């Protein structure tokens, strides 16, 4: 059984269209991911700039150490501090003891986990 040249050409064209659609879809997904990353980078930059005005040098160092070990907690603290600052319910600059209490409050919500051996 031989396949007609026109049938073969039709199959090639269909496959080419399918590959082109896949490439366009991947390019669009990559562009969206890059845009999301750019927005996230802008947010982090803005938060870091705000921390320079909100926190004392000692508290910035503490938050930097927290960020090395628990970046998600540090990001939450930064957002929380910026929200409090925007509301006007935060006395500037935030010293190290105040930052410790904020960290303790936010960390108390954390679920305790333990490993038990059977």
C-alpha cells in the first residue's frame, strides 16, 4: 500500500501546524512566567527599599538572617511591616526588640511538627 503524495503532504502540513502551535504556546507561557518573575522582583525590590526606612540597621541584619533560613517568613514579615507602616500604626524606625516580637507573633501561627519513632 502506498500513500498518495497529496495525503503525505496533508499529513506534513498538519504536523507542521501542530508543532507551530506548540512552539507558540510554549513561547506565550515563557513570556507570562518572565512577566510574573519581573513583578515578583519589583515587589522584592520595593520591600527591601521600604525596609531601609522602616527598620534600624540591627533589625535589618536580623531580618536578613531570617531571610537566609526562612525566605517565606521574611517576606511575610516585610509585607506585614509595610502594611502597618501604610496604615500608620507603626512607629518608625522599628528596633530589634519590636522586630523580635513581630517574628514571634508570626511564628506562633506556625504548626509544630515532631517526628515519632515507632
